[in-house]
C-alpha cells in the first residue's frame, strides 16, 4: 500500500498524525488539492484545508506503507470526498 486517505479534522489529530510520521525513516507526503506538504512538517499540515480528507503518499516499501497505515489507522477514511 503506497497511498491512502485520512481525515485530520482537529489539532489533536494533526499532532498525533505528525508524531507518527516523524518517527518514520522514509518520506511521507500529504496531498490536498494542488498542494503537497511533508507529513513531518506540522506547520505544513496546518496550512492545508483539513475540512476534507487528504491523500497520504508513502515513499518507501510496501511493508513501510502497511506498517505506517496500521499506526494511523484511526484517521483513515475509506471513501474520500472529491479531491478538487
């Protein structure tokens, strides 16, 4: 699994997600519309429109993606709204 969608609709959720991302040795990007930010940058995350799901892209192995997915599973949404 290389990408999935999450909903980070509170400051506490952003902090927990960012903390999980910072503990990983591989790069993780967050896509919101036409913007891309580093998941290890809390300021970058907070600059996004977090009222809707954002796409998470893992730049590591499939095993890295699966392990990170399990860490942040509480934020994952199955059917994201339109990305536009």
